[in-house]
């Protein structure tokens, strides 16, 4: 079965998860143990910072794949270790914004460090409703919200909630935005032109139909291997995908080729329109999730 959840393309359904353990009232506050670092990669921009030390240390990773208000969130460190493979976390960005419930699955970063890898794109506020269910490209960036984030709260499923003392993240998000603008230029897409689009590239069919159960690589099914694949399509002035590129993947050897093969065969769009209503080259981003129940 093929379903769409929060804009992502999901192959197969998720299994039911056990209830998380109770959370105590005490809060552990972790101060920064490194400066903010912005990593300029070929396909994404990463904002990273370490908090705390030793067994309490947590590394915060915020990835963006294009100019947008949405990002991928990963939390890495000993506190993230847990027995269940999947779960739901309560996260609050700053004291003034609403708490959110975000789904994640367990993974590893670096030298086997446990990590919560959040399944869908994350906003500082709860994700806005979208009839099409796709990631905005580009979206209005809420700079006031960015400045208001001075801490990040992490609740369930931790037994003891944690507060990451970030300080105002206005400067950090500004640096991240500079990085994503440079990404577009490297793709051959005009960043300024795309910032003023009257319409982004629009799927002509439901993205949920672009990946099908038989696209799940057989070797990955036999190994019960899930996959999370962030992809980018460059869309020409005629609305046809010109190229497919994997921006980030949890299992590149298992899933990347299958994703791009299916998307280049089935994805179709109405072209993006500039501020004067003329077709222009643009891009489309989304996330493919492969899950074994």
C-alpha cells in the first residue's frame, strides 16, 4: 500500500508503537559545549551545535535542502538511546511557541552514537496545513520566530525532559539561509527569481502514486530495512523533471537508485511561474519513506 503522510512519499504502513514511558517533572538544562557550525554540503546545509558533556551530551542537527521554513531535525547522543525502534517525541522551539509531537525512528550517527531521526519536515511552529501535502519551495521564512527561539525543549519519550540552552537562533538561521541561497545557484536555478515565484512547480498527479510497493528493493525487504530518502527534482520550463538527485539518505546503496528511477518515470508537473506568470526552471523537494510493518 502507498500512503502520503505530512507530504512525504511513504511505502507500506507503520506498525503500532507501545506507549512511551512516563515523564518526570524535573528538567535537565544543557548549556552549549561548542559554537554554532554551518556545514556547506553539495546538496544540503547543516546547522550543528553540541550541548552538555559526557553521558548527557546532545548534538543538535538542523538540515535544510533549499530556501524554506521547513528543516530536517536530528538529535544525537547518549540520552537518545532507547530500545524501541520508532517513537513520538514532544519538542518545543523556544518558550513562546507551541509544543509539537514529532515522529522519529532510531538510527546511528558517527561512531555508533544513538540518534533520533525525525521522519518529516519540521517547522518552528506546528506544520501548516497544505491541501497538496508538499513541502513549500520556497516558503515564507518566519524570522520573528527564529529570533524567539532561545531554547529547545525535549520531552517524551525521555524519562527526564531536557532543555537545550541555544540563545537566540536568529543569527544561526540567517547563516543557514545564506547557505541555502548558494545551493540553488549550484543547481543552475536562479535563487532571486525563485524567491518571487507566483507559483512553484505543481505536481499534476498525487506524489503518493510516484512510488509503489514494487519499488521497495527486495534486498531491503528481506533485511527488514527501512529507508528515509530526501530527494530533489530539477523541473524545466516545460514542467518535465530534468534530473533527480538524492540529497540525503539513510541507506544510499539500498534505496537511492530505486527512488530516482521511479520518480523520473512517473513524476509530472505544471511548471513554476515567475512573478510575471512566465514558466521558469525550478525544483521540487520531498521525502520518500520506506517502512516494513
